[in-house]
C-alpha cells in the first residue's frame, strides 16, 4: 500500500512539474529584440563607429537572429550584421582579423558548437556604442 501511495505521489509531482514547465518557458522566452532591449536598458546610444579596438571585443554575446554585442562595463558595442537572421548563440564565432581592429565589412564565420562544421557567416556593419547613463540624484 505504501508503494502505491509513493508511486501516486511521485506521478503527481512529475505531472505538476511538466504542466508548469511550458508556462515557465513561455514566460521566459524572449525574442532577440527583447533580449537586446533588456541589455540596453539604462544605456544611451552614441555615434556609430566603423571599427573598434580589439581590446573592446574581449566579451562577446550573440543574440539569436539579432546582433552581436562586444565589450562589457560602461560601454558596449552593438553590431547588427548583414544576414543577422542566421545568428545562433549556440554557434562558435570565428573572425579573421587583418589589423588591430574589428571593422565594418569584416566577416565572421559560424561553426556548430557540437559538430564543429561550418554553419554560415555574417558580415559586420557599423558598431553602435551604448554607454551607461549616470543615475540622476
């Protein structure tokens, strides 16, 4: 009898978890534009730049089908590449550099993280700097 009660409790627990999972996923699933907007909250756009120095590219975030964000801290740089709809945060980005800067018109190859096969490329556009806005007192 105890086994049946335990099995029923375990089944109910699993069922409750499965039923609540879709609502949690639906609530947390943001579009690329929404993710970027959230990342840019409290920041102000500056004049677009055609190149950024390599040291500003150390932190990289790929926002699916939207943009590549370089840097962290006070200023971040947003690049909305041509054919951004192919961007996938699960891909590994490979950039061949021809100078000490990352520039507009450079191309970035994408490779699947698990198979390491080439999965496409994107061409970079201007880099828009976004700087944190000082809090008003």
